[in-house]
């Protein structure tokens, strides 16, 4: 069963992704641009040029899983940033997948463990 949680880390590839890419093609993008361990259990996120398709790639202990969503109307918001990769929080991923504009969300203060 595929499930995502706040315990995982989420990395968005900010470049345009050809949605015909499968496991090997997406893994190559992670190796080439995100420079992150593929078998870590972290989730890697890819968007197409129009922003209406999204793929999430994750290793689940026995193999790769790709989760794919196509919007019937509208687009996913590509969060602001300058590099090829962006680490996102679990909350931001939920907002992204639901089509909520992340930059317009007002966040209230919460406890966070000091790093």
C-alpha cells in the first residue's frame, strides 16, 4: 500500500519533466539534478510544463513506486525557488496536491524542535 507521511522528506524537482518518463527516467533525474539517495524512502516530485500533471517517486523497501495525478482543470503551483531542487514539508505537499496556493496560506506559530 502506498502512503505518505510527515516522517518522509519531500524533494521537488523544479525543472520541466517529460511525463512519459517511468521509473528509470525519473531515477535518472534524481541522480543527475537532485543529488540524493534514491533508496532513502524520501519522495521525489516532478511536474510537467503545463503544470497539470504530477508524479511522485518513492522507494518502498522492495521497489520503486510512482504515484501519478492528472488534473481535469487547473494547474499545480510550482513553489518559488532558485535551484533545481526544493525540499518541501508534508503540509506543503498536501496543499500542492489539493490545488491550494501555498504562498497565500497564512501560517500561525507552532512549536518546532531546535535543530
